[in-house]
């Protein structure tokens, strides 16, 4: 367990939090929306694109980072997944 946590931490620090969160949440949302069909990569890119657009539009003169918007979108769903499986 300790080795798994250490490897996940290294991957997040190298790849970035957005890619980790996107890789974790997007497949679950895609499976929920479109089923087991092969449209999952498209949904992940659309999710990131919508988070980027929202970050630029919400506070018009300033921009919110994509990571903050993506965390606002993805964190409640991730918590839902954790609670549902308990």
C-alpha cells in the first residue's frame, strides 16, 4: 500500500494534478453518460475544454486556473463514487 501511494504521488507530481484527476474522473463520467461504447477519450477532452472555458468566462477580466474549475466539477463526483462503493 505504501509503495502504491508513493508511486501515485510521484506520477501526480510529474504529470500534474489535472491529468491525474482527468484520468480518474473522465472514464467514470463517460461510462455513466454513454455506456460502454468507445466515446470516452472525446468526453475527457470535452470535460477539460469546458473547464477551461468556464475558467475564462466566470470572472471575465481575470482567468481562473483550469485546475480549480476542474476540481469544482470533479471533486463532488469523485466523493459520490467513493460513498456509493462503501
